[in-house]
C-alpha cells in the first residue's frame, strides 16, 4: 500500500489557490492508489499561537516513522525546529506555493523573520515542490535550496474550451477572483476604474473577506470615495459551482496582484477563454502570455488604467486575446498531469530518503 501524510494548516476546503491545489493533488493521489492521510495542523498559520504550534509539532512527531510526509509551506516555513526533527524520520516534502517572506504588506522585520525561518526549515526538507518555474528560481536564489532537490509542479486546470462570446448589450462584465488581501491589489484596481467611469463596465469581485480586515476596510472605503458601489459587486467567497458560473458570464478577467507564486485564478480565466488583465509581477507572465492578456506594472494605477481602457474599448482586441487565452489554456497541464508529476516527486523523495537511511520506505 502506498501511503502518504499531507499536513495542512487551516481549512482544506478554503477557496484559495493554494488549498485548491492541495485538494486536487490529494484527490489525484488517492485516485492513483495512494492512501493519503490529511493531517490538520490548526488555524492561524503563518502566525500560529503557542498552543497551535505545540499541538502541530506533537502531531507531526507522532506519525509512523518512514511514511512520506508533505507539509504545506504556509506552515512548513514557520516550523524549522520540528522540520529538523522530522528530517531523519520521514521522506519530507516541503510544498511551497510562494515564499512567506514575499507576502505583500509585511514589515521589513516580519519579512526578514519569515525569510530566516523558511530558509532554516527548507534546509531539512528531503525534497521541495514549488508550483511555478518563477517560484523555483526564487527558492533556489533566496533560500539556498539545491537545484537537485526541487521540482516545479504546475497546477492543473479543468479544461473548459469555452468559445469566445459575441459582444452583448449592456456593460462589459469584468471578473476579479481572489481573497481580499493587500497582495491582490484591489485598491489599485478600483483607483484605475475610477478614471474610467465614462466607459460601460461592471466589476464582480469573488473572494474571501475574512483574511485581511485592513484590506477589506480599504476596499469598502474605496467603493465609497470613488462612488463605485453601484458598479462593483463584492460577493465574498463563493463555491466552485458558483465560480464556474461567474467565469462563464464574464467578458474580461482582471486581477492587479502585486505578487503571485503562480496565479491559479489567471490560469482558470484562460481556460474559460477570457482575455486577461493582470500585472507582470512574480510568476504571472509565465502563466499569461502576451497573446492572451495585457500585463500592467504592479502597483501602478496609470499602467492598469491604460490596459483596462484598451480592452474595454476594443472588441477586436478582446476577441484576439480570447482566442489567445484558449490557445494558452490548451498548453496548460491538466490536474491529472499535475498529480503525475507530484507523485513522481514523492517517489523521488522516498528514494533519496531510503538511500540516506539505508532502507526502502514501504
């Protein structure tokens, strides 16, 4: 029996890119014959309280020795001490969606602390899996991980192959999908749209409103001061079925992220044949080719406004980018492809561990 423990901070059902990735990999491994135990590490990561941290460490250290262990990077990066103890006990995989130190809104002190704890934790991983080539480069460069012990496993998409829609009456429907946190740049997006009120558009924002109270407060303030409440719908978190409906109803996808380790929402938009407006931050240019979208400078209202203005006023451009989106989506991996590569990384980790410990992991 192929066995694996997948350690998850927080709630696995959370509708964010990292958790969606984790769920698909777990489901895919189970379909491929793996017995996957999901181990909950508790809430509050990457800022766990002392009790949560202690309980997480205790639960990790009581696992059966030799069982492959994947720990999501949201927790792994702040648990260097337990990673040091787990190193000799398990084929240990750190799954890094994006480095904790690269989160937007951290103080210099917080960023430096995260960088140090994640570097120390990654020293003890048997193998590291990241979710994009850009993150692979960052982890090697900034966290001293050996290129020989790291694999990039891109997220999959559900292939939609949606035909481009013809121009309809009424405002163009803009869709933005992402948790309302500072990194997603909703403040930049609303400031840009404020300068385009003469054009016909409506924006829908779908994303968790519970993760960053300050960003949510800023969103509400911007809606009021720009007088956009009648042209912007803020839905909060939505389930997968509702999200698919939103993608199907949209004309354009827009997300002004300040950084992305991959950007699953962008990939999903491409799979739905949507022209994309994003930024050239992090891994986004690897996900969104220039044949499928317009990428502005991050944190640059004027650059984003210009991209929005172009796409809102040029139906031929939207049609061309929509076709480009479908072409780009056809090149993206499926979730089955993602699972196969992840499984390969697990088997490689087991082989490295077995060699180091003189026995094969069952």
